[in-house]
C-alpha cells in the first residue's frame, strides 16, 4: 500500500495527534486551489512555486518536526521511568519470595501468583509501548523523507540538504533501544521464573547421544528489528556475559578480519563451494579497538558423508603479538608459554590449542594469506544461561570493510588490520568503495533437539512469520568478499542477485506483540512501498500499487525452501537419520528436466560461444552448430511435452482471486557466475560407475550372444549376429558417453537431473528389433538356410 494509507492504518490511536501530518503537508505543496485536483490535472494549470509558498511549507515542516521530536523524547523518558518503577516492584517481590523460602514466618508476606501476573502484565505493556514507540519513530522518519522527496520533485526547490541538518539537530530517529531491551529482558525473565532464573551447566543438552543440531539464517528488515527483539525476549532472555556491569553500546560490537590469498581466492571459493575440508581463517575481537584479546579462529567444513561435523576452533592471542605470530617470528611455544605457567588448563588442552596454532600459522605463511575483508556488527544474543540447546542471535548494523592493499592504497599496510576505523558505524570517514553497509539484520537460530522432536512452537511461528526471510548458509565472509572485490571475484553466492528485492511482506498470520488488555493491537509490520511521483496527481495516493515482479520471484524461491523444510521435519518425526542441513536441503530440491539450475543462469554456454568466436575457424563453426542443435532439440522436446495429454487439476474455489506467483530465472552479471550449493558424496560417483558397469556387462552379454550365433554358419545366424552386435556397440558407446557426462557434472558440482529417461527404453527397443530380425529371417528363409546347412 501507499505510505499515506500505511501511516493511517499503522498509527497508535492514542498518539494520533503526535504523528506527522502527512496529508496536510501534501496539501501545502499544492498551488492550484482554485480547481479540484482532477480539473487542475486536465488543465495543466499550476501557479509557480514562490518564495512565500516555500516559507509557508518550511514553517509547517518545522512545526511537525518539533511536535514529533518532543513527543518521542517525552515518551522515551516516560518508558524509562516506568521501567525503573517496575524494577523496584520486581526487586521487592523477589526479596519477599526469597525471605519466604528461608523463613516460614515470612510466608504470609510472600507475593501471590496474581501479583506476579500483574507484574508480568505491566512489563508486557511496557514492551508494547517500546514497540509502538519504535514504530512511531520509523513511520515519522519515513514520512519526513517522503514529503521532502515530494517537495523537491514537485517544486524543484531543493530542500533535502538543508532539512537533513535540521533532522540531525533533532535526532529522534537515532534513539537506540538496545539498553532498554536488555533491561526489559532481565526483568521479564525474573518475573517469568518467579525469581528463579535458569542456571545450569554450559554444556546442557550436549551430552545427548542422539540429537540434531540445526543452524538457520534469516534476513530481517530494519523496520522489524526492534519488534523481533521484543518478541524473542518474552521467551528467551538476552545473554549478558557480565551481569555486574552496566550495558554499554560497545559491549555488543563484534569485528572480524578475514584472510585469503588475493591471487587464488582459495579460501573464498572453498567456503562458497563447500568443498570437503574448506577453511576460513579470521581474527576476531569483541568491543572497541582497545580490546587486547584477539581470537584466532579457523572454521573447517566437513561433508556429511565423512561422518564428521564441521568445526570451529580458536585460541586467544594478545594484540601486540599478532603480527609476529602471523609472520612466523613468534613460535607457538612462546604463545602458550604463559598459559602453561598459569596451569589453568590441562596439558592436553594446551597441546590441542598449540597444534591448532601451528596449523593456522603454517597455512597463513604457506598460502600467502593476507587480510582482505572486515566484518563489523552489533550482536544481541538470546539464550538461557548455561543452556545452549536454543540460541538466537541477531546481528544489526552489519558492515563489510576492505582491508587489502591491492589497488595501491595502504589500508592496513604491514599491520594485520587497518587502524583508521573502530566501531564508529556507519564509518562515514571511509570512501564508498571501502565500505558496504548491509541493508538487513541477520538472525541466526541454533537449535539442538532430540531426534524426532519438534522445535518450540514459538520458534516455528517466528521463522514462518512476516518478520524474517530465510537465506540458507548466508556468510558474512562470502558476501563481504564478493561485494568488496567485484572486479576480482567472478563466482557469486546464490543470494547475490536477490539483494535488490524488498524482503518486507504483509502479515501472514496473527503473530506479533499484543497488549495484555487489548488483543486487537497486533503487529503493524508491513511493506511500505515508495510513493509514485511521476505525476502531480500522485500526491493524492489514491491508486493501489501493483506487486513488484521481483518480490514474486523471491517469494517463489523462499516458498520452495519452506516446503522443503516441512519435508525435513516430517522425516525427523518418522525417525529418519542423516538429516540434511539447510544448504543440503537446497541442493536436494527437485530441478526441472530442461534446466540445470532452477533459479539462476550462469551463461556458461554464451561465454564459451563468445570465446570460440574470438578464436574463429572451425572451432567457432563447431560451437555454433552445437548451440543451434541444442536450441532446436530443446524446442522439439518442449513441443512434444506440450502435446502430451496431461490431466487438468480441479479448480479450488477457495483460491480464487489470489495472485499467482510466476517464477523467473535470475541472470548473473556479465562475466560472473552464480554458485548454487550442491551436495556431492562419494556414493554419487560410485553409483555412476556402477551404472556404467551394468551397461558394460549387458553389452558383453549381447556381444557373447552375437559370437555364439556366428558358430551356426548360416545366413540367418549371420544376420542375427550382426543385429545383436550393432545393439551391443550402440549400448556400449551410449553408456560411455552418459558416464563421462555424469562424471563431468559431478566434478563441477552441477545440480542436474541424472535420471536416464531414454536409454533403457531405447535399449529394449533395440533388443526387440534384433530379435524381430532374427525371427523374420528364420520364418522367411528357413528352408534355404536348412538346405545350405545340409549341403
């Protein structure tokens, strides 16, 4: 819907008069009051925009900004006061509960269940207010941006640069709710558990002998981030590593430096293709640049058929020793010398860490790995303390920054990281080509459940809601490297062409925050499309906006993922083992017979044809003939399929009026290829080999039959032998060609259909023909053959 309609449908009724007067500001842009909008449009008569009109509009805009900013500030202070008051009440109730547990005489003064329920309702109401205030801020900020855009386009007086300074002077839209979320999470967890928050072993759930670990990643639009945090905190508390310390913004900051060889990009391609043993090496620290502890991490991918799990191992290193360690000037024995003296870890643990350090150091030096990309984000983690069975993390303000020196600019120089930036998002001091601000938040859901056990209901509702979009195996390293080096990276991740698709969608079911006393106030998260500014009449916002075709494409892909997820859950419920992860499930989706990739084109054939054209001669002619042959063959097959009678489905009256989703293919940029995850196990190669050997065995049997027929010596036997020999040779050549084709596709990890529809049928037909020839000659020339045999 248009923004004007979205604003009217999303506002909080009690705050009606504090929202931006969007319609009134639009009316102020009109200079044709003597006519109705329709008549004015037909006459094309408009008064020129004057300085008096501009001053009047600016005054109204200033009044609206002052109204919105003042209300947001007052409401924020009110929420803080309510949180402080509720915190005192919760502390008092918990103190009375603890006293009652220790002294029987104090049980009469213990808080009742109704009192805890009232506290929970108060906190739920505050959470709803925080959600509404965040939406209020987002809607009004969007309203100011849109009305300024309309003003500049309609009047041709450029107000945007000047008003941007006014917005920065009253930054109501820059309020950070992270500290509020942490405070509310702590209080809500105390009330929900009646003063007994969950505590336990950090390895809880890890001792099960038969469990399934699922890790799924989602994109979250900035409009939905605060609402998502508030929903999650009602089920899981925010994980705070140092509860005794007051929360600061830098406590949630995480920075990572990724290493690779810029000549081969072997780590990038290994992680993208998910080859067995593919590694990612990064250096990570938490907080600001003053952090002295740097974690050297190595992530190793293991294929499922190996029976091993993908692992992430790391060890700590002082910042002052990083350069010496990476250059080999500092040995691993020196790194862990202090750890051995302290004796806080066992000798075995230290030896394992030292072995890891040796392998990482050798890999960096041997492969000439250098820093190429940095990722920065603020993470909010939700988890029961000491219980890792359910862990949810939300990364916001994700940014990718270049760290290389490849284009002659010394970003990090000989240091292991650049020092001209810290955690000062959005890194406005950097040139545009050095930083990429990721447009979405990244939600990661990690579940560890027993085999056959379903995830919690609220998590299933969350991941199926309008708040998130599934992006299996999204990687910050892969995305950052592909974005920062567009001229050097030619193999792109499968989600890359979808970055310009708006992931916002309407509410699919009644899921969101609700006030305890008013269940009708549901979530107001919905897509807000840009207003059309093509004509002056568009200021009325009367016409609905058509669905974007790109949105339909993405919905089709995401719906296929959700459908595959349901199939996987069904398999788990039936007790099937060897459960695939998200990437593997994507690779096992059914593909169409004519297409190697269901959603993406990599233009391999076009590139090969262009290369052959540059070479010229017979190479180009052969490629051109092959290209036309493939084209006409595809058209002929499509025509035959279209002519085949197929049953038509019965129309369902309940689906009438719904929009159909048309799935299109994404095209890779010229000179680029899109990698689609494909899971390849050794048994796939063995299956192809077994199939070829079966064909070979059958061809040998046919050849043996032909050789046996030759021993009879008559004409009929000779003709039959020739018929069986031809069938055997054709079967042998055909099976060899199919085998080589399959081996090539498996080697290149192409998602093709390996099913052989025509081979077995053609072989049976050939055998029928050979046998028919033998019988036909025997019946038509039987006497002549017998006579020659007797003579």
